[in-house]
C-alpha cells in the first residue's frame, strides 16, 4: 500500500553538523552557501531567522550545532570573524550566527536591524542569494 512520508523530509537546508561529516568546517560551509545560519540545536531564534529570510525569497542553509561541538564551532566562527576584520567584533560568538556572502553578518539583532532599515535586501542581492 502507501507509505507515509516522515515528517520534515522536505526541508533540504536543515542539516545536523554531527552528521555532516568530520571535514565539514565552518569555513567550508560558509564558502559553499550564499546564506548560512548556524544555531544551537532546537533554538527558536534560528526558526525566526529562517522565516524572515524565507520571506525575502532566500533559502538559507541552517546548521544545528550540538552542545558538545559548540565550543569548537564558536572558536572557529570567532577566528573567521577576526580574520575578516569585522568592525566591532571582539571574537565572542552568540548563536544564532548568520553569514551572508561568506562574511559574518551578525546575529538576530543585526539581521532584524538591517531588515528594518532596508539594508538586508541589498546585502542578499550582493551575495547572490536574491536574483531579482
């Protein structure tokens, strides 16, 4: 007869970093995707970010970070942000973190502020996440 489709099999962008493989570094993930959201597993704020970006027509790659891998990934994100010379970044990382066009865009507050001021859409277009 008919088989039931498991819940959430249709979401291709949601990936668990523990199953993404040992070679899946943050730098590689960020360089291969126009928009990336890195968040704690089960974080409701990452859901808010994803819905906001989907509302703009962007399908972000969302990566869930487990508690055991959080310190290593946070350190790698801090090194990436410090190496790119982001203004006002002291190397501390607060999840969720959004990368747009290979650069750290910020967290929920920065994305919402850019959305309200109208700066989010041009940044997404420059990153190649929006085509129109």
